[in-house]
């Protein structure tokens, strides 16, 4: 898809905060139960950032993990994109903090596109390298969602967690790398999932409220629909069929949504990466974190076709197919 240039993921890293918050902690003060949360979402626990730990800190830790695993991976990186919905501040962009921290020469900007932001950023990095604007791009997804949750809203507080993930996108050997991207948005669903920090007027007509708002039922229906359409489109664009997909790494929001997508694709559970039980929904960090765990567990080998898909606020969606390895 790049006119003879194969581009893929050269290095990967991720980080989740130390503090584990189990479902039982919600039982202590909310009208909810571990049983309800596990049955409806598959989530058992999530990681919560420390009081003084913000999105940039999680991004730094993810990049440090990447460097530990792939020393020298930042050589030749000409820019940083950080996909996040919870930047430390509206500006400067969190990517600038990452750029300074690691002494990267080049551009730095944030990308806001709901949970699929990291996949959007991968697509942008891919396009930039293909266009000769950069040799390599560092693509980070990081979220401190715990900072914007309404901890008294049982319908949202139990769903999310904090984490960071990072990848370096650049040239790989022929036959490896990205085979397709699908990016989409439907802004008519803007009111179903939002967080306002500086907006005086929200899509539902109310004014600024500093908390995440979600219509879970609508987002659920939307998610099941776009997970199906986006994955099938990405597989077709890649010139493959669902049976060719060795490993499916879906956005980790809800086990029932993952199961619906898995079933539609006809994939056995052995080919699906699931860690929503341990991290909840970490938004833009969700896919890199799951991808890294799958690589570490030896579940993804050179030459495997890997399918990624995500959905989220916007409403947005994205999917990609890549052939792993070739670095
Ligand atoms: C949020 C979600 C888990 C709710 O599950 P659900 O089976 O759809 O449940 P419903 O929304 O139909 O709510 C059923 C009842 O459970 C209640 N409920 C919601 N959260 C609850 C909780 N943590 N504990 C107990 N009850 C809860 C609701 O208030 C509702 O009660 P009511 O019938 O008295 O009004 C589900 O809709 C979902 O996962 N949606 C997608 C969310 C998502 O992925 N967001 C991230 C996008 S990136």
C-alpha cells in the first residue's frame, strides 16, 4: 500500500501504573457489584495513576519501556505524535513534553480522536514516512482517564483505567508491515460520549461539566456495528480473508463487544488478545498495551497477519491489518 515501500512497527513498549484497583473497591461505596461488572464488561481490575502521575508521565514510562526492549530505537525518529484524550494541559501538546524528554529532533503534536487515536496516529505516521516527511515517527497513546472520571457514576467509573503505549513506525523489509488502514467518524454521535474541560456548550445542550459523560447503551450498539464493518473492510483492503488473521487485537472496552466482533469474523478465542479483565478501557493505550502483551507472550510471530480495531468518542473508529515483523 506504499508504492513499494514497506512500513511497519519497529519497536513497541507499554506501561501501566502500579496501583491496582479491583471491582470490590467500588462495592464499598457504590450500588454495584463485582458480579455485575464482570458479567456486563469482563473487567475485574484496572490500574490507576498516582495523584501526581499524569498522561505525560505514562507516555514517558511507555517510551522508556520501548527503549529498554529496543535500545537505539529512537535513532532516526523525526517526530512524535501522542494520541490522547486526557492531555496534561490543553496546550502545550503532550507530544512536546515527550519530544523534549527524549531529545528527539523534529515535530511533535497531539492527536485527539477518541479511543482509536493511536490507530489514527499510526496511519498518520505511516503516511508521513511514505511521503518522505520523516524517516521514523514515535507514536504514543497515553491516558490518565482516572483524572476525569465521575467516581460516583457507577455507569462509567467502573469501565476505565490508566496506561500508556508507544511504537516506532518506519521502514521494514518487503512483505512485512502495514497492509491496510480504515479510518472513520460519525459526528452525529458526538453527544453519546464526551468530556468537556473548556467547552461552554456541549453537544447535548448543557454547559461545561468537568467529567466524562457516556450513553453506554448507544455506544455499545455503535461499537458492535463498527467493529464488524471496519474489520471486514480492513481485511478486504489488505487482500486477505478473516481466516488469514492470526491474531486479533481489538480495543479493550468490553468483553461482550470483543466477543461479538470475534464471532462475526469467525475467529476462535485463541486468536483474540484480551486483557480488559486486568486493565479496563485505557482508551488510546488499549491496543499498544494488548499488542505488547501478545508479543511478550510469544503469541505473535514474524509473518503473522495481525488485525487491530478500535472505536470511541467522536464517534470514531479505525482498523488496520499488518504483517508482523520485518524490522
Ligand atoms: C456501560 C455498559 C457496560 C452497560 O451495560 P448494559 O448491559 O448495556 O447495561 P444498561 O446500560 O442496559 O443498564 C442496565 C442497568 O444497569 C445499571 N448499571 C449501570 N452501571 C452499573 C454498575 N456499575 N453496577 C450496577 N448496575 C449498573 C444501569 O443503571 C441500568 O439500570 P436501570 O435499568 O435501572 O436503568 C455497556 O452499555 C457498555 O459497555 N457500553 C459501551 C461502553 C464503552 O465501551 N465505552 C467506551 C467507548 S471507547
